[in-house]
């Protein structure tokens, strides 16, 4: 049975969807995506689960907010987990949502039963953004604005300006350079699935550099914390859409191991 509810975080209202019964899985989305991003992954799961999805502020049917800081998004996660996070659920988190999930787990010992991290929360050694001004110009271009406008009529709609997205990317870069020590505070099992070509597949120096930093970050994490399983899937960053069967298989296997 499908149930829909809402949770309030200050002046922001966040929509939550819950279906099924069994081990609870709570899904954290990335920036520019909504709970719809998980449809194919959820459809390929074989286990018996209570599935919980939701939208962060400025995404989907959640309220708009001028505050798009890392702390604001983390407070959304806090509010949702307070409402539906009982019973030590497994949190499945992608991209920026993975960074939020790791930070949440580190500051809430005993709450989460396990983390499935998907192509996010990698402890990089230096920023992925080499030229902030150029990135901001690109995100503020007419083509990008038109693309964002078109998104409003899709299930992936979001209300973020180019500059807001740039702010989030810069914050994620800064956070990821501190993540190696943050993982030490997480007290639940973790499995991580990373894309081999998270920055893209073209052969520019920028793309090659960022794919290398991502790969090295995953390797560094596995070396520092051998209990964390790090696996790689060939392809780009949008794994929930490109590799739903593989991700569902990893989630099912992780859920069995953490029973």
C-alpha cells in the first residue's frame, strides 16, 4: 500500500512516499533529481522492503527555499529521518544525497542500520571544480536556463538557479576534502558503488583529472577503512538511471548481510 505524507522543516514542506512492508530502505536523492530517480532501482529489488522516498527542498513537490546551503539540506534529512527513520533503516543515497547521508550518519550514532553510497561522498584530495568563475558562467548561460525551464514539466523538476547549483557544488567539494575523517564517526556497515567515469567519458584533461581524483578517493577510503566495501560500475554519474539492475542487486545483497 502506498502512503503519502509531509514533514515540515521550518518553513519548508517535504513530501514523503512510503510503500511496502519489510526492512526499511530510505532513499536520498542528488541535486537536480527527485524521488522519481529511484523508480527503476526500486522496481528491480527482489527483497521485501518498506520503501521510503522523499524530495529535498527546491526539488519535486517540496517547498522552495532561498537557503540552499549544505546545512539546510542536511536539516531536511534530519526532519525526514525524525519522521520515518525508526528501526535502524538502511539509507540508500546517490550523489550529493550520499554526502548528506554520511554526514547525517556520523552525527547520529545508532540510528542507521547501514549505508549504500552510490557515486557520492568520495573523499577527494582536491576540488573537482578548477575554475569556479567558468562553472558559474556555464550554469548561468541561456542554454542552461532554458534546460532548467524545461525540467519544470518533468518529474525531475527543481527550483534552483545556476548560481545556487554552483554554490552546492562548491560546498560539496569542500565537504568531500574533509570526509576521510568523517567516515570514522559512522557506526554502521557501508557499501559504496562508484562510477568509473563520473565526470564523463570525453578525453579532455579536466575530465581525465576528475575521474582520476574520484578513483583515487575511492581507493583511499577503502585503504583507510577496510570494512567499507567499494565497488565500481563502468559508466557515468547517473547510475540510478543507467545501472538500476546492478544497483538493485547490490542493495539486496547488502540488506541480506545486515539482517
